[in-house]
């Protein structure tokens, strides 16, 4: 393995700024990946319990949702979309020979695809959630 | 004037390479392999449950019962359950290793994570394979059951 040399911070500012994990896109994508990962983990614990409760009490629910849950779902779907897309970016950085070179571009691709997916999902979901109110 | 340890100084002196299975490496591989599979499983799950038909509005007892009575969705949900929980638990382990410096607390937290993951894998798997889609309900609730229960 070749030796990795990190330039002093003063030089980094003067040159391109940041390395793969320090500063800029590389670091922020990592922070977001971590936060979304933890959030999804806790959601999943509750989610499996709620699916189980439907059965345990033989509770024949007529409806799973209310507007507050609906907004929570919106946040969750946003989080999982980012985590999934950025996860693919991490995998490409690790296994694709040009991955490190394009990591910054790929971050903005992740952001772009996320915006498109979320724009496709959010309005539809909100309509479904709020057209339920008052039923 | 070196009061702060130089960056990248390992907490413990590096151990000589150990023989046997390199668990950290396979954990690392697992995060990536399960990640790729989970993209398909979770996006499929979200699409079917939130986008098709009336989305969340259509999720009720009959919807869940209908899905869990179908072997295709049983396998889908089982894979998603196991892969996601192990992936998430292993990720949480990485994070505790990063932030928890106390050996005792680290043990407690990793134990709690492992316990939660195993308990929920068992519970979730039981739910998938023992779900009764046609429970005995009062007459006024029969309309909430999947249509095949009335046949
Ligand atoms: C949708 C598909 C998913 C993909 C592609 C994906 C991808 C990844 C990858 C590649 C890593 C490793 C990062 C590293 O080693 O540096 C990771 C970490 C992690 N993932 Fe996922 N993941 C997915 C779903 C999930 C789910 C469902 C959960 C929660 C149950 C989760 C929770 C975590 C956590 C907590 C970490 C650790 C984060 C860290 O160390 O900073 N992920 N994910
Ligand atoms: C807000 C979005 C979500 C909704 C409305 C939703 C809804 C549901 C429903 C109705 C079920 C019952 C069975 C089925 O449909 O297959 C279920 C099961 C399941 N969901 Fe989700 N889900 C959501 C997000 C997620 C996410 C992000 C994950 C993964 C991290 C996930 C993982 C699972 C698993 C593993 C099961 C099987 C649980 C069991 O063992 O009984 N879901 N979900």
C-alpha cells in the first residue's frame, strides 16, 4: 500500500480543499450517511414491532395512518433514499477504479437523483395522507 | 510540546496479523453486498406500499394479510428483515466503536444492539410465517378481512 500523505490544513485551503473524508462534499456525505443510518435503524425496530402488533392483538385495523405519521414517513423515505443512493456512491468509491476521482461528482449526482425521486414521491404521498383526513 | 497524540496513532499497538477469518473485512464486505440487495428490496417495498393504488391510504389489515399470505412477499419480507437488521446493527456497532471510548460502555451498547437485532429478527420472522389472514372477528368487522376469507 502506498503511503497516504495529507497536506497540512493551510495548504489544503490554498489548493483544492479537503480530502475524501475531510471537509467539503466527502465529509458532509459521510455525516448525512451516518445520521440517516441511525435514524433508519431506530425506525426499523419500531416498524417491525408495529407489524407484529397487528397480529398479536388480532387488531383488525382499518387504517394505519394519520397525518403526523404521514409526515414522519415523508422524512423517513427522504432519509432512506439518501442513504441508499449515497451507499451506492460509497460502493463505487471502493470498487470502481475511478471511484475516488469522481467521488465529488457522484455526490452531486446523488443529490440530483434524490431531488427527482423525492419530487416524484412527496406530492403523491401528501395527497394520499391528507385526503384521508376526515374520512 | 507533544501533548496530543499524533493522528492515526492506534489506541493499541498493532497486533501481528492474526490467522483465521478476518471478521472486520467480511463485515465490511457484508455492508456493501447487503446494501446493493437492500436497494432493490426497500425501493420495491416502498413502491408497492406507498405508490401503487392509493398508497398508504390503502394499507389496512386486508392489505397486510393479503401480502403475508403470498409466498413471494414472504420471501421478500424475510430477506429484507434479515439483511436490513444485520446491516443496521453492524453499522451501529461501527458507530459505537468510533465514539464510545469506555470498554465497559462499549460492551453494554454492543450487547444491547445485538439483543435488539436478534429479538426483532426472531419476532419479525415469526410474524411473516404465522400471520393469520382470516382471524375470527365479530360480524361487523368481516368487511375488513381480505376478500379471500369470505370465499
Ligand atoms: C437501501 C439500501 C442501503 C444501502 C445501499 C446502504 C449502504 C451502506 C454502506 C455501503 C455502508 C457502509 C459505510 C462504510 O463502511 O463506510 C452503510 C452503513 C450504514 N448503514 Fe446502510 N445501506 C442501506 C440500508 C440501510 C438500512 C435499511 C439501515 C438501517 C437499518 C442502514 C443503516 C446503516 C448504518 C447505521 C450504517 C453505519 C454508518 C456509519 O458507519 O457511518 N442502512 N450503509
Ligand atoms: C413509510 C414507509 C413504509 C411503509 C408505509 C411500510 C409499510 C409496511 C407494511 C404495511 C408492512 C407489512 C407487510 C408488507 O407490506 O410486506 C411492512 C413490513 C416490513 N417493512 Fe415496511 N414500510 C415502510 C418502510 C420500510 C423501510 C424503510 C424498511 C427498511 C428499512 C421496511 C422494512 C420492512 C420489513 C423488514 C417488514 C417485514 C416485517 C415483519 O417481519 O413482519 N419498511 N412495512
